[in-house]
C-alpha cells in the first residue's frame, strides 16, 4: 500500500507542477516487458501475457490525463490445479477491466529495469515486482499481499492470504 501511495503521490506532484490540460505520461521503458513469458510446466507453472497500452486513463474518463502502462494476464498452475487463469482475456484491453494486473516501470525511481504491478490473485490484491534481465528473461523478485482490509460476508470461509506465485523465478519469453 505504501508503494501504491508513493506512486500516486509522485503522479499527483507531476500533475500539479505541469500544465493542467490533457496530459500523457509516457513510459517507453515498459516496451521491454511486453510479450508472453513462461516458467515451469502444466503441473507447477506460470504464464504471463503483458501488453503495453498507450493512453490508458487510470482514473476514469472524467479526468484528462493518460499514461502508458502494462496490462497483464496470467495463468497459475500449482500441483496440477489451475489457481488463476486470465489468459482467455488477453485479447482485451485496460478499459475492459478483465486483466489480472496493471503495472508501470519504476523509472521515476531511476530503475527502468523493474516493473511494479498491482492486481488480483485468488480473490485478493497483491503487489509484484518484476525485474528485466535481458530480451528473453525476466525475474519475479517480490510478491506480497497488498496492505488493506479483506471483506467477507458472514458465513463465508476465512480469506486465504497465501500466494501461489513463486518468487525468484526466471521466466522465458516465448
């Protein structure tokens, strides 16, 4: 949550110190993360499809600013069971809201080789950091539950806070 807060604050500072007309924040560093990436197999594996989209309106159509961002779709297999599968939506875009994650590079922190993503996994929000290694490899360097509250209706089972996305794995571009 702290990271999301810092990113939003930075974004607002940029907005307040520049012209308030329609503005587009570019992120050419995001191009290197676009593509289909795989690790593992059909028993224990992870497939990620990342698309860079330009002119995304993260704050809705009522605000003029747009930015470049990554829209991510994933499939997670654990012990032969499918845990998450958003790959069937990989032909959609940000406005369709069927992605599993969105992300931006950490270029504002002088680290254009790191992608920070936020999204859904097993019905909860998680944050993930992905490091660009070279044109055919990326590495998941951090995965954690986002700070905040979980909500469940009375009679529902307790929230499963576990994360089935391994850390320190290297994915290969397909």
